[in-house]
C-alpha cells in the first residue's frame, strides 16, 4: 500500500503510477520487491514524499545479473540481426515518445527539473536510442585483414550482461546515453538508478515489457548505493560496467571492477572553465554563461563553474553577470515563469551553502552572496544563484560544488588563461569565448579535458564523443560511434594457407 499522496494537478497516469503501491524493481520482466526494505522518493520542490519504492538486497541484485546473463544466452537478443533488434528498439522509442508528457512530468517531479527541461531529456533519450539502433545496422562488424599466407579477419561480439549505475541529475537522459549503444550492440543490461530519482527508470522498464523487449534484456534494480550499487559493481557476472557519478564513488566502482577484471567506464565530475577574451560581446557571453550555471540549478557535471575573464573587461562582465543572476526567478519546477528550480535534496542544498561559506572564509569576494531561497508555499530545497570572485586557490574554485555557484578570476594573456584553465584535477569540459577563431581553436585544443566548446557551453550533438579525462573519467565516453564499439568485444580469426 502506498503511504504517500500525489501532488495535485498531475496527469492521471502519473498520479496512478505514483500512488499504485510501493514501486518494485523489474528483473527478468517481473516486478520484484526484494528484501532491502522500502524508501521514499521526494519532490525536491515541495520537500514531500511522492512515491514509495522497495529496495533490493545484494542477493536480489545478483539475481538481476543472473537474469541479464540468461537473457543474453537464451532470449535471442544477442544473436538476432541488428535490424531485428532495431525494430524492438524503435518500438521502445515510439512508446517513450507516446508517453513523453507522462515521463516528463514524472522526471520533473522526481529530479526537481523544469518541465520543459524534463521533456527535453525524454526527447534526448528517444533520439539517442534511434541513433544507436540505426548505427548498429550500418557499421561493419567483420573486417578482413591482409596478412601474407593466412586468411584472417576480426569480428565484433556483444559482451553479455552490462551494468549501469546512474546519478540523480539527469536520470532518464543518462540511461538513454548509457544503454542505447549497449542494447543496439546486442548486450543485456542491469540499471541501477540513484535512490533520489528511481521513478523514470521503472517507467522505462515497464514500457520495455509492454512493447515486447525480451524479458531480462532491461533489468532495473532499486536500492541504495551502498547495497544495490555495490552489489552490482562487485558482481563478477557483469561483463562490462558503466558508472556515472562522483569521483569518490567512481573510485569504489573502479576498484570493485578491477578486482573482477571487468572493463569499466567512469563518467565523473568536473570543474570546467570558461575562458572569456576581451573581444567578445560581453552582454551575450554573460547571458549564455548565466544560462549555463543556472540550468538545472547548476547540477550539471560539465558546467562552466570557473569563469576566467580578461582583466580589461572583468568589471563590465561581472556587472552584467550580477544583474542577470539577480533576475533569475527561483521557483517551483512545475510553476509557470520559474527560471531555476530546487536542488535535489536537503543534503545538496547544505553542500552548496557550505561551499559559499567556506569560499568566503578563504577570502573570496561575494559579488552575489547566494544562500537559501524562499519559495512561498513550498518547503523544497531552494538556493539563489551566487557569484564569487578571487584567487583560484580558493576551495570554491577548486572543488565541485554542483549548484548555481560561479567563480570569477581574471587573466592578462592567453598563456596565463590556459594555465589557469588547466590548474585543476578534473578534465571534463571547458569553453573559450572570443571572436578570433584562430585563437579559439588554439585555446580549445590546449585545455586538458575531454571536451572543448567555442563560444558556447554544454553542447551535445550526437556523433561528437563526450567524456572526461583525469579525475573526470576513465574508459571512454558516450554519444558517438566509439561508444557503440565499446559495447562489442573484438575477436580475431586466423587460418594458415
Ligand atoms: P554519487 O556518486 O553519489 O552516486 C551515483 C550513483 O552511485 C547513485 O546511483 C548511487 O546510489 C550509487 N552509489 C553510491 N555509493 C555506491 C557504492 N558504494 N557502490 C556503487 N554505487 C554506489 O553521485 P550523485 O551525487 O548521484 O551525482 C553527482 C555526481 O555525478 C557529480 O560529481 C557529477 O559531476 C557526476 N556526474 C557526471 C556525469 C558525466 O557524464 N561525467 C554526468 C552526471 C553526473
């Protein structure tokens, strides 16, 4: 029996989904409650529980991995031609498209996202799934090798059961980025969503069942990171592992996979720089960077959180940013006119506030002090955008805050700007802002990270690899043809002539 009441004004399908009793994991096509007790998931905008769900024990998670392995061996998924698998995946994409409003509302409620952003994430999932399912039909899986006195070739096979652990900031979109290439390549999956945002994953597993994806191809396991997440990453039956989340947990997942010699892809945090030269349109650049740092309340791994600005325009740039940040309307994520919603939970709000305090204690100037925000009638987890300025030695300029907090520092010349951008342990994404495209390309290539953008931030066209280096990631990225190849193991075959 559900012990929560759905908020008013929801689509009837969303209300029924939320209140239909504690939600269960989906393993081998069946709903499985498991032995890990129950938890509640909250609406970050109201602070109230919106659904109950059952958590799995470690043994339950092991059963999900066994189910994914059995589906790999017996369901025909791994051996069917890619175009036949593609029919299944396109049907799933169609079903998601048909339910886009419902999933969008569920995601907005669970993750505290603005409705338009949540629906954008659902569309992104659909497009990613279609992209990889088409690609898998068209790439070469067999290559003949020219070797004297031998007939030789390589062939690519799916690995088997693939594990996926996801964070709470883009729950549905990241599942799409993760499982689309894996499934298109013929693998099966076990997905562990974050305990703060389990809902859209369950909705997905139910849709997959409805459209006839073979049982066991998409398993969703609910529970805590310490139990369900650790059981998944430590299971030797997983043939490939993908983790998206913090470097701290990424290290644990990497260790567990290392012990079992399971290949692992880690997509971790960031502390990106935006390098702003003195030949930009200051108002336009300020508007775009303010848009980026307030998008999803700054809970974006690849955000530009260090704004490195040429000294000669720094006053004008800071003034522009201050006034634009002040104008950002913080509010409930489903209310019209809201420009920035809540952060995901009380812990995240406390984290943001503590970095503001520690940063100022270490000498940062509070250009805009930020702090907790009040939204009338709502007891959610709101913060105001903040802008700090000062030396890059400051804790707020070095550590990932994961909130709407930007940090400005100034530079005199290009070499200094690049050195400042690279003075970080992270290496996910940076941007350079200038009207000199030669300089733009030079600086873009000199910043040590997986991704550089020019006169833009947070740009993800499918086909462009996206991933991190150093503390931001290991083992390849997402969203390109390389990602599909990651989900095939390569085998060589040789016959002496
Ligand atoms: P987190 O690392 O706390 O949790 C991520 C997932 O790991 C959750 O599902 C959690 O339940 C699970 N987990 C926790 N402990 C575990 C354990 N011991 N073993 C296995 N799994 C465990 O991260 P978060 O707070 O959910 O997300 C924020 C972080 O994610 C930030 O650092 C952000 O930069 C990063 N992130 C990176 C990308 C990327 O593409 N590089 C994308 C989104 C988020």
